[in-house]
C-alpha cells in the first residue's frame, strides 16, 4: 500500500479517505490509476458511497458501481440491526484486496452468471436457524459469514480455533488464493507439477485431510515447512495460507517504504534466520523480519498482540518465492 495525494491541494490522503481533511475536497480512488480524483470533476463516485462508505470511482461498465462493488452477488440484509456497519467493514477489507490484485496485474472481473467458472463473486451471508454459513471458496464464489465483521465475535472464533491471527482482510486474501490457484495453476500441467513439488499432491482427499486436522491437529514439526498449523492440513490450504502471507508481506513493506521507515538500518535478529540476501525473496524476508521484530516489540509495549506472530522457515521462504514468481509473470 502507498500514500496518496489530494488532487486539489496535494495534501496527504490514505487509502480509506473519501474527503481531504486539509481542503475539504470530496475524493474517490481510481484504483487502476492508483490515485485519488475529485468527485464530480474527473469522475463520479461509486453508487455505494452512501450505502457502505465506498470511496472508489464508478466504473462505467458496471452501471455506476466500482470495480470492487461490482463483484458482489449478495450483500448483508440491511434490515438487520448492525449489518450496515458490518457491510462497511467488509467492503473496506475487500477494496484493499481488489486494489492489490489489480496492482499485480491479475484478471479481476465479476461472474457473468452461475455457470461462469472464471469470474469472481462475493456473498456476505448470515447464519439461519439450524443452518450455519461457512466462509469459503467455490469456483470463484467467495462466501463470508457477516458475523466475521464483529470484532468480538471474530476474536471469540479465533480463540476457539486456536488461531494466532484472524481478520477480514486475512479471510479475503486466503479465499481468493484458492480462486487464483484454479485460474493460474490447476489447468497448466507444468505449473501444476511445480506446485506439487513444493506444496504436495493436491489430489489428497481434502475432506479427510480437514477432518484429521480438526480432530488431531497438525503433525509434529509442522512449523518447519508451513507458515501456519492450518497450512499443514492439505496442499490447497498450504497454498492459500502462503499466498495470503505473501500479500500481507508485500502490502505492509510497501507501506513502510511509503513512510520511509529505514528498515535496512534495523539491526534485528532477522539476520540469524538463515536467509541469504543475494536471493530476492531472502532480501524481501530480511526486511520483513526486521520490520516485524521492531513493530512486534512496540506492540508489546502497548499491551497489544504482535503484528506478525509467525515464524518463516526456509521451506516456507521457498513457497513464498513461488508465489512471488507466479505473480511477477502475471504483470
């Protein structure tokens, strides 16, 4: 993520802004141009600006909706108390996801209908009596349980599932990883072979693998080759977790660079991680581990959780490098 400038006065804007606090200009983000424009001057705002706080420009081909809102198939029931606020939180996370996908040069277009296997769509649903909504991905359709937008409920689920980290943005990054596995890897024999060499055989029984994971937990030593315990459950989940973490890393490092944080001057224990800075992925991870060591330490001073409570083993670094190279080819 980067910092932005007001088109009217040049003042600093952040990704979430819809108005310049310096001059009062109403602004909207043009994601493909990676800049803010003055609403009503260069472009119109999204139709959802007053519905869920969308701060992107309208895309003419999407009937006045922006590139991110056009991907919605089902939004939360706004007649339910609190759902409008939940929807706004969900959309803020989704816009950050879509912005990154566009920046990587990935194809992002809405499904044309139920039979469209290549398009992307989102459904935000709530539990019904006797029917629980599971967050997940199915053929380009990403479903999110709207209760995930309640911080207290999300924290309760995080603790119940023994997770170190659980956010709306993390959900989106993980689930869209499944989507791009199907788009970029599954139907390419050479790519699929390379994937299996690193992540394992995706033909392993998925349902059985998840059953064993939830009943018995990850195998001993999972941290030597997986970024999270859940990644150790099946190659598909290993891929989605690794993909999500690569997006975490690149987004955060770009923001650190935008603020000119002198990461390369930080004398951190990251240098003892066994990484060799002559490889590009190792150079990225050296900077990442240095940054997170400092920020984790600052968070502890404030009594809050670590920004990044994970360890990146050398085998995980190689998987992250696979994601990096795959995305570079898409540009």
